[in-house]
């Protein structure tokens, strides 16, 4: 089993982003969606984040204008944009080249995943599967992963939605049979929205192994 990459989302403190890089976490996620309790807003100075090396920076957007996304890519030095709303394949295609594109699908696990993702294969560098709920993300809820198993996807994808420290055994068995590009962690590793529990993350990285 190849160990998947790891993304920790909803970062609001520069010092915690530096600590993630030291732990070997591959991506830090920043929420550019004002209604979220994890909205990065003016909590991190754009120039300081732009200079930070050793970890990829993913901006999370929900139905933002293309100009807002492009401005944030430049200001914060984002490598990746995670499109978490109802963005069309045309919208994703028009952003291609500005950053790596991750298109999110919010699912229950009962959908025909191959069918709903097909129009995005050419325009998204990777997919991210999160749990369908009233809120857009950071819900702490899981979907039925077996829906992905049956889809037999070849496109790289992030597995997301309510993954927590207690899921390590279930993850190990899922990862054995599924080619997951990266795991996306968020609210199950927090002491408060936007504040991560670094001890929990360190232990989880240790359990995942190298
Ligand atoms: O985290 C948020 O507050 C958020 C709000 C609006 C859109 C996306 C958001 N998070 C994006 C993520 O990539 C989360 O990591 C993902 O939703 C999983 O979160 P969780 O279920 O808490 O593990």
C-alpha cells in the first residue's frame, strides 16, 4: 500500500502551518469562504504565507468569482485551488494553468460517481470527495466510502469528510484496495474551528507510517 499524501484543511495560524510542514503533512488548506468559521480572512498575512515553503498551499473556494480565485492565488502564493461549490467544467477549465485544480464532489456514497465526475476529468487535476450536508464543508460527517470502491476511479482523488483519529483501521483496509491520492483532515483534529490539535495530528501521521 502506498501511503497517501495528507492535507490538513481550515488553517488560520501561520505558526500551525509551519508545524504541519515539520510533521511531513503535504498540503495545508485555507478557506476563502466568509461564512465558514475557518475563514482565513485577515488571520494570516498573505505575504508571509506566500514565502512559506515546505508544504503545498490549497485555497478552498465556494462559488467565488474567477477574479477572486486568481487574486488569492497570486496574493497568497497558492499552488492548488479546491473548488468546493457548484463550479461547472467550463469554470474549472478557464482556471486551468492558474493553479492545480481540485474539484470537489459532495456525496452520500450512493451516487454513480464515475458518471458525475466524467465531465470534470479533463479540467480537474484531481477530485475530492466530501460528505453531502447542508453546509459546504467541515461538517465532521462521513459518507459511505464503498460508493468510491465500486466506481473504480483512475483519476487521482482526495478522500475527505469526517476523517478522525479513530478511523485508522478502517482507512488502512480502504487504502489497501483503493488508490487514494491524499487524505483530507479537518474538524476531527481541532480544539476549536480553525485551531488544530497538533498532538493528534502528529499521532495520526505516525500511525499512517511512511
Ligand atoms: O472547513 C470548512 O469550514 C469549509 C467550509 C466551506 C467549504 C469547505 C470547507 N472545508 C473544506 C475541506 O476541505 C474540509 O477538510 C472537508 O470539508 C472535510 O471536513 P471535515 O468533515 O471536518 O473533516
